[in-house]
C-alpha cells in the first residue's frame, strides 16, 4: 500500500471526536454577530436607523452624511464584538465569495493611531477587478470595478472581520457579480406582482420573492480526501472502482447520523446561528457520507447571501473537525450526487403567501393567478431555466437516473390538474351567473381542501408544486442560487406584466367584469402551457420520447444548454425588464462557457496524471511480479510450466491490454485538448471539450478501474471507494 494511502487510513481510524461548545438555547445566540435591527437601533442615531430601514424596505438612497453616521455605529458595534478588520463581501462570477480585508486603524500625519471607518469606506470600495472573470469586458472596457454596499443584506462578523455585503460593478457600469441582477430582478417582480395583487387586495404595496434552499453535501475525512489528487484538485473522484456495497441497502438514509459528523454539524450550525443563518433541519442523504441541511426560508436576496455564507462556514468548520466538505454534484460514480433544491414563492407585505390557497374564493383566484402565471412563464422559458442550472459538474447529475432530467417540466399533482382541467372549460367572454357561482363554489372554493389532501409527491420532477411553493430541484449543489432565482423572478415578472395588460384590455375594451377577465386569460394560459405539465416518471425513457414529441428541449450538456442564455429571446427579456443589458448577458455567457472548458481541461490533466503516473506504473510493477512468478515457475517446472502459470500469464496479458488502452487514450485526449485550446473562440473551445475531450474520460477510467480490480491491493496507490465512503 502506498505510504500516503496507508497513513491516511491510519489517521482516519485514529480520529477522536472534536468537542463542541453548543449553547443551551440556540435563540440566545441567533444573529449575535449580525448588525441587525436591534443592534442598529442601539448603535445608530434615529435618523440613520430610519434611513437604513427605508433603504432596506423601499430601496431609497442613503445620503453621504447619513452613511457617515451609519459607518460610525457599525464600526463601534463591530469593535465591541471583536472585529479588527472590515471587508466588502461579494460574490464575483467565479462561484466563490470574495473579500479584501482592511484594518480599521489608520495612522494620522503626526503618527497617532486612530480607528477609522467612514461613510466612504462603507459605501464604496475598489478591489482590482482585472483578476475576476469579466467575460472580455477587460479588453474592450476599463478593467477596474468597484464594490458598493447592499443595505438590504445586513453586515455580519466572521472571526474578527466585519463583512459588508456588496454588489460588484465594473467602472463602465456592468454588473460583475451574481447579486446585482438578482436585486434588479427582485425589484421587477415586486412591481409586477404587486400590480396584479391589487386586483385582489388594494392594501398590498410590496411583494417579495422568498427562497428556501436545501443544501446537499458529502463529508470525507480530510486525510482520505487529501490522499486523492482528484478530490484535492477537482472536488470529485475521476476514477475508482465502485465499492461492493454502496447505497443499495438504503441503510444510510434511515440511519443515525454518525457521532463525529453530528459534532461537526452542531459546531457548524452554531456558527451559522451567530451570523444569522436560520438553519433548521439536518439529516442523512441517500448515499453513504452524504447529508443535507435546510434553513427556514427568507427573502431571496438574503437567502442567497446566506447560502454562499453557509458554504464558507461549512468549509471553515470542517477544518476543525478534520473533514473535507464536497459540494460537487457528483463526487463518486455509481452513487447519488448532490443538488440544491430551490423552494421559491412570493409573499406580500400583508403577510400572504401568493402560492398558498386562502380561505375565500377571491383569495383562491389570487392563488390560481400566480400559480398559473408561474407555469406559463416556465413553459415559455424552459430552455432558459435549463441553461441557468447548467455547469460542468451538474452535467453528471442531470439525466443521470437519480436526478431530475435535463428536460424541464412542471408537476402540480392530480388534484390541481383537475382544477386546471375545469378552468379550461370556462366560457369565452362573459360568464353566466350560474357559471360564476359554480366556479366559486365547486372549483376555486375547493382548492384548499384539495391541496391538504394532496399527498402525491413526485420526486422525479425538476419543477414541482409542493403545496405552498414551487421547488426547482435541478439546481446543482455547487451553484450560487442567485442565477436560478434571477431567472425565475424575471420570467414570472414578465409573465405577470403581460397578464395584467391582457386582463385590463378585457376589462376596458370588452367590458368584462374583473373576475371574468381573469378567468378568461387564465383559461388561455392553461391551454397554451399544457405541454410543460408532466405528472409521470421524469426519469423514464418514455418521458424523453414524449418530451421530444411535445417539442420540449432536452439539452444534455452544458455547452448545448448555455446557448439559450444568449438567444434573442433571453437578451430581450433581460433588456426589457432592465435586469441585464445585452453586454451583461453576453459577458456572463462568455464567462460560463470559458469556465466549462477550464473545468474539463483541469479534469483532463488530473486524469492524465493519475492514470499515467500512478496507475500505469503500479500496474507495471504488479505485472513484473507476475512475470517473476512465471519465470520462477518455469525454472521449477521446465517445459511443463504453462500448466501452473496459465492464469498468471492471462493476467499479464490483461494488464498489458489495459495499459495500452489507457496510454493510447491519454495520448488521444491530450491531442484533442490541444485542438480544443486552439479553437476559434471560447464557445467553440467549450464545444470541443464537451464533444471531443470529455468522451475519453470514461474510456480511460474504465481501464483504470479494471486494473484496480486486478492489481494487488497492497500496491494500489489510490485510496479506494470503500475506504473513502466507509472508513470512520
Ligand atoms: P420538504 O418536504 O421538501 O422538506 P419543507 O416544507 O420542509 O419541505 O420545506 C423545504 C424547504 O422549503 C425549506 O428550506 C423551507 O424553508 C422552504 N420553504 C417553505 N415554505 C417556503 C416559502 N413560502 N417560500 C420559499 N421557501 C419555502
Ligand atoms: Mg425538497
């Protein structure tokens, strides 16, 4: 056994649980390190406090003078709570979070030290944008960018650093982060949804999108993880024969959480509580060493920040417990991968969840309005939704039997299907009093009871209605939720704007009553969006055929899927709603296409290295041992040696065959990479990596995994699946 593998196993087996200090009551520490409303009230002047609240709730601008007051209060609070530095905390398009720490203290001209943090430092900062992805803007525009305070997401302290959530924008004005378009989309859906709400309740003045994510992940002992170059560099195994026992017995899902893991979770959740992430549920997932964590849902911008922060916290706390967190969508072949369900809904400032049926027919008509408009929006933009969840790592999951397929469809359950079927029969134009009464009493009025009874959950649907929210299940576990949330908000906003125009036209021109007009428009939407609805098994082959017949897209790879991000339709959608300019949309596409190629390139290099420098030499060594054995047998048995050396000789040949396949595969893959790197543009490079480079991965892996089964376990250099997944 290689020393690395041996030591890693030994270290893992000798691990002790790390002690955790957990507060008796979580509520005692919740938000303790957050500059939230209570701390603001304590540390800000009344004017400053009101100004922040106004900015949070109504998006009003904060004057420079007030910003100075706020920064003073924020600084005092954070120093009292142990902060020595501050940073603008943002989410560049690399998929990680970024920070640049500055100390609070500054030197005066006369050499005295003062604590300084003014309104200027709070509101705006200039990290160097040239090393963050900017999709070519660098070449045509100015490289520099700045970060600007987002008062809707409260500042918090991590360790000894005050973190101020910010947006990240190029000097030429283009958004270079995830947050900026998300904030614009939230404003858009607020306006569009509030306008529609007024049909039902004049008191509604604001609508917010809500998000509750569910984060899946794997935990692997850090020594074991570090013993594998592929896990270390790519976050997933690129080879490794499956363990004799995997997840077949379903014993992990129902099992107790192992105590070492539980200690990690308690510690990590305590940290989450301190920074205000409202974590709520934790449990084992299907695969061995796979787990899930979900919070109480929040306003979408805050929820997105909290998910990014959570991933940071999880990585950080894992170090203390000698774990490595794998967020990759498919760390291990043959067992389940990880996703991040995005539960989405809309809530009004009057406290109503617009995707939850109410107690009166009118409230239920409101529910139906938002419900059907969402379905129609998904119908019209299914390809964009697929594009927004596309990544090199999520490709392993989508359509790979345990995960939602690459085809987007909507599941609503049999009861609501019946309701929509009824609504489809609504008379064109004016409705008779009898029909209206019937609709109110027997169709719309029955919805709440129907939903309560509705227990048929479909786990194979990528976009499912789950009683009071929609659940987008196809999002990958590494993803930043801002992407899918921006798209969902945008398409539903556009749909609601269209809906309002159509209803108003029927009211004004056709003189229909309000509810008649609404029923009429909804009826047409139900008809038009029928093909997106699917209640059957989303994992089955039959659905793929059926979906093709229906004309739904089925983009199985990222480069194929991403193209919808720059279609005329998408560019127009974001431009019309002022969420992203054409340049912003295109630069994102460019960045994602580039990132795809880079990821496959890196994986190709790692695989080439492991296969040629670890696997082949080991196979040769073992083959030599077999040869020695055969030579020895020949010495003893003379001409008769074949009788006793037959099987050894078969093994020798088999090993040679695998070595040949691996070596040739790597050579061809390397040639394909060279060609891909020289393709005419980023898009063509990504296409080639997908079509010409990636296919070699499976072939090379296949032969490496076969060798793993042939070669003496003592000699095998790489920690095996069984050891990675079951050593505790
Ligand atoms: P499940 O059966 O999938 O576990 P839950 O009701 O426990 O369903 O909710 C799962 C996720 O949905 C949680 O993260 C929760 O916060 C979120 N969620 C619940 N209601 C809403 C809502 N109105 N808007 C957004 N997310 C929600
Ligand atoms: Mg779920």
